[in-house]
C-alpha cells in the first residue's frame, strides 16, 4: 500500500517532463490548468467508496497486523477531568469519582487479614442492605458517644495543636516576621532620606506603557469599484492545496471576475432601510409610541420582543391572531391586537382595514371603536366616531373622543351638549363641558348638572364657588341634604362664612358637621381632618383651620397620650408649612395642660421662630402667670424686651421673677448681665454683692471675678477669686481664671502654682491640664509640657482632648513623626472620637487625606467635627458645591458649634455671594453658638466680652488661615 502514491506521483512527473500540455505554459508564463484531467477519464474500481466488510484489517493478507492508536480509544483522562455527562450528580462529576465508586462496588475486601476479633471487618458487611430507622437510632447513639469522648480530650488536643503551630511558626516564620528587624530600622530614617529615595521606574517599553488600540482604516468605495471593473482573474494554484486544487467549484468561465457595483445605490438603500425602521418604531398616526392601555391577554409585547424583530415571530403572531379571529370573531381584543401588530410592522393600511372589519363584527365594543378612531386620519376618524355614536349612544368615552377630535371650541361645545342630551348622568361629561364655558354659562350649566348628578360633591362645590354669598349658602344646604356623608361640603360652608366676615358661625358649622356626620354613621378620621385644616391654612382660611383643629384634635386619643400626640402633630404641621394649625394645636394644649412647663416652652420656641415679638411676649406673660417657678420663661421674656431695647421692661420682668424665685441663681445672673451689657457696672456690682450674700454659688463668684477682670480691676479680681476658692475649691473654672489672670500679668510662676493647686483639687479638669501644658510650652519647657500631658493621660484614660493636645504639641515643635505615632495610639484608644479623626485627616499628606476622611466617616458618621473636616477637605480641593453641602450639613447637625459657623462664613466670603454671606450671618446669630475651640478663644477673651455674635463671627473668620 505504501507504494501506491509513489507510482502515481512518478506518472505525473513523467507526463510533465515529456512536454505535456503544461510544458508550454511553464516556459512562457504561469501554467494553465486543463479543463479535464486524464486521471478523471480512467475506469473507477467497483469497491472504491464502499464500506469495508466486517472484521476487515488492512494489509492482513500480506502479513501486516492491526494496531490501535490513541485516536481510536480517545485521549488520556486525568482523575480530576470532568465526565462527558454535564448534568452528573456531585459524586460522579469527575473520572476519578466514577473509578473510585466502581472499585468500591466491585472489590470488597473480606480477607482474614482485614478481620479483627473485636471490630470485625474494616468495611461494612451490610453496606448493601437497607438503612432502616433502627440503624439511624444506633448511629445517633454512637455519634453521641464519640462526641462525648471527643470533648473529654478537647483541652489536651487543643493545647497540643497550639504547641505544634508555635513550633511550626518558629521553624517557618512569616515574611512579616522575617523583616520585622528591618522595618524597625525604618524609624531611624529621616524625612530627607525618605524623600531622596528615587521612584521605581516603569521597566516596560513605550508601547506597553501606552497601549493604543490598533488603527483600522476603512477602504474607500473607489478601491472596490476599481478592482471590480479591472476584471482580474486568479489563475495560480496555492501550493498548500496539493492536487485538491484541481477540483475548483467554478470551472473556467464561471469564475466571477467581472461585475459592476454602484455605491450610490447602496447608500440610497441604506437610507431607505433606516427610514423604514424609524417609521416602525414610532406611531405614524399620533407620533407617540404605541401602548396598549387595557393590557389584553394578547398584548403584542408578549409576542414580538422588539419592533421590526424576527420575521418568523411576526408571522407566528399574525397566524395566532388570525386563528383567534376566526375561532371567535366577536372577541374585541383579538381585532385590536391584530391591528396593532400590523401597525407595529409598518402596515398601517392593513391595520385600518382589520380594525374596521372588527367594528363590523364587534359593533357594541367601545375599545374597538376607539382603536379605529385612533388609527384613522382626522376626517375619517370623525366619521368613525359618528358611526360609533349611532351604535353606542350611551358611551361617555366615545363622546369625549369625538370632542377631542374637534379643533374648534364651538364644535367641542356642540358635541358635548349633544352628549349631555343622551348621557345626562355622566359627571365626567359635565365637568368637561363646564371647563369650556365662561363663568356665567358655567354657573347655568352647573345648576343643571347638580340636578342631573345630585350625588357629585365636585359639581356642588364648583357651583357654590360661582354663586353669590346668599345663593352659595342655599347651594351648600341643598348639597348637604343630597349628600349628608361628605365632610368637604361642611368645610366649604365654614370657609364661605369666614370669607364673608361671619367668623362666629365657623365654629358652629364645624361642630354641627362633626355631629351630623357621626349621626349618619361616618367615621371621623382625625388625620384626614387635620389634612383638611392644613389645606384651609394654606388657602388663608385661618378661622376654619383653627375650628377644625379644636373640633378633632382630641378624637380617638387616650388621655395619657394626649400631650405627646399633640406635640407630634404640631411639629408635623410646622414641617408642612401650616403654622396656624400648629398655633391652634399649641393653644388647645395649653388650655388642657396650663401648668406644664414643657408645653409652654415648646409654644414659646414656636413663637420665637415663626411668630412675632408681640405674640411671643404675650405668650410668655401668660406662661409666667401659670408657671411662676419656671425661670427659663422669665428669662425669655426679659431677653425679648432687652433685644427690643426696652431695658426698663426687662428690669421689671426680672423684678417680678425675683419675687417668684427669690434665691434663683439664673435670675441673679441674668439681671447682672442686663446691667453690664447696658454699661451699668455699679448696679451690676451691687447685684452681684447681693447675690453673693443671699444666694452664694460658685457661678455667682465666677461672674463677680470676671466682671472685675474685664473692667481692669485686677486687685479686686484677685481678692474675689481668693475668697471664692475658700468656699469652692473644687470648682475648676476659678483656678483657671486665677491662672489666666497671673499669665496676663506675666507672673508665670504664680500661674503655674495656681494650675498645680487646681489640679490637686480637680484632677479630672481637662482644661486645667491643657492650660498648664501650654504655659510650659510658652516658656520653652517642651519636655515638661510633654510630661504633664502624659501624666494627664494616665490619670484620665481615654480622653480625646488630652490626646489631641499631645499630638498638636509635637506638631508645633516640628516633630511630625512623633505626632503621627501619637495620633495612631490615640485612635486606638479612642476609636470613635470625632475631634481626633478630624485632626488625623489633615495630618496626612494631600493624596492620603481623602482615604482618611472615608475612614473617619465610617467611624463617626454623624460627628460634627468629622463633617467639618470633610467640608474643609472639599474646600481645599476647590470643590465649591460639595463643600457648601457639607458645611450646611454640619451646622444643621450641631448649630452650637461656633467653629463650623466661622469656617462656613469664611468660605462664603471667598466663594459666595453677598446674599449667601448674609444668610450665614443671620443663621449664626439665631443659633447663638457657645462652643468651639476657635470660637471660645475669641468670645471668652476679656477684650471681647461686650461684642455681639455677629462681631465675634467676623473676628473669628478673619483669623482663620487657609493652611489646610
């Protein structure tokens, strides 16, 4: 067999050598392949192409033996290779699983060597038997015993495993442990050495570093047209094809070599195809996407996935709908779905013909007629609707559609009036017709409408709004007679009386409404009535709103829940903008609870925020009459008078407060503040002297010392401070003031002694520790300042203020590495401290600040200091809008933080308008902040003791530097 191809090859070679037909072609140019080969004319053997007989082995007759190759038995399989069955169960998904299972099933070792006198055979003799309930119970007992025995050895086993793990770690340490000594030496690297380390370069070449997509330039149309016109023929044979290339699929002249291609026609065809697809997507009648409002079972969305989709799907849908129409020709959805199918596929005329045939078969169906009117053009649609009216004279939807098809208002009115002649009970038709009329004609039509539709509340109310006062009253009385169960008629009657100045009738109408509705079996829904009251408030009907609130505020509430529920209702009304409703709820609450200080306070704060000064003062006068022991109410009244520059009235209020509360510290201090703010220093001194004799407290002494200090009487301040410390040595603010007075006089030793003495008495006063540390830092004793703060942290663990001061001390000294280390320790000890996280954000380099801020927000999501730090971060990155949002969020969460207001005001000075700046200033003055590191440094300075909040805000903002 091996000699066959060689002989055939020799014949071919000799043919070519003796000057066959291909010889001339070889000499003069490329060879020409003959049309018919001599080999093809030979007589074929009869057995060629027939299957071999059974058991036939090639070459067996001349001594060759058969053999098996890898291709006969398939490739080698690994134990982990998946089997051919892709849905095999979990235990049979690999070759190894099947081999193992077959081996276990076939081979069961029952030799004597596998037998034990106590345990028996290692395998189960009864594994092939049924598994019954007795076997399950026995297995559960044995499992419980094994678990019990295992628990007894658990401690020893765990200890042994722990020792083995430690031994393994000693023999094979982690990479982190191997480099721990080298990492420890990194602490000795200076910042200059660290910065001098060169950056790691990119070793890749330029093409790898800057990958670009492969550019493919499309061939122009002229290239293809040129080569098509040239008519070049490829007559060479690929040498890789061998002799198989002789059997070409195109014999000779059939080879496609010439032809014409018009690119312009191809472009036109492409545009035509695009237009056709766009027309299929849109509705050719109304210009809107086709949507089935009724959602029929034969909705096209379930048949055709996309417009202009697969042709076979459209044919199936068409065939299915045709079957439905023929089976049940009086089924309207089948005709509508068929028409829409043709419409979607672009055959609009076919759709119209189908739907018109549907109107013949289903002439009593509104949907079919409306669909026909939608598909037909304008005039034809009118004719269709006219025909529909003849078949369905009582259809409201068809009349509405007929009116919509008319473009002239008079024609619309004519259609609707004709419709009302046939369908006089339709509220929708009456409303549509009234909307087209003038007020006088509308009133006449509504008077007829309420006769035809006496149960329509909307028509009665619309008629009442168009009538005069007397006629409106008659209309509403008739409406109540016809509809005794609707509350809106009663509320409208009350609003009518209020609008005409008859406010004394409003209360009676609302009370009669509650009684009448209850008598007719209507449930009084409290929430609905309060919503109606809010709508009355927004419409300007204040008396009606208050009457409704008074009538329904107590319905359906237990007595013990009244106060809590009413306060929630008032807050809800304020959030909805219904201030008169909230005022009415507070007024009713104060009538029920006249001695509740919390209710008076809420009402006072409401008037302060949303009312006038006169309303607030009137409320506070009533409040102190009912709650004379409530100091805060007296103080609010006095402050309101003082802010109005009515100092004598404020003094008289405080005098009355003294009579009601003779030894009240708050009232004494308020009187002192009133006199000192108005430059009546002698009167303030006398008041403080009286207070120290009649109501001596630590705050009274502190205010006395501060008054003398800010007025410049240092000696008097010293004497008062010494006297106060005899009585109140555990009050830390007195020690702080004594030390600060000595610091101001440059007596550092005395100041240090004052702070040290104060710390002996007030060990947990953080401000004293900070002041002493700053005093040592100021005189140049950095080591001593550091030691003081370390001692403070030992005495007061987990105190963020002390950690923050330690970090800042190192940072001010230029030791940034130590400050970073301290900050890491601080965050470990106080992981939820907002002031520490806020400081940590700006300790980082600029690229790492955003990551740190994200960590801070995860730990302290609602902390004002963290929110303020994020706002500053956006500010530093010039993201103005985001920074403003975060500033607003900060001052909303914590309006008492003065630092946030100062930074916000500074931000608006740089990036905001004058209106925005003024808004921040006003909101800050209303919030009256008292806390904040930067804020307190200015507000509590002795030189700024008489400055207003707006002045302090400007001063703090001026001292802020954009160093972050």
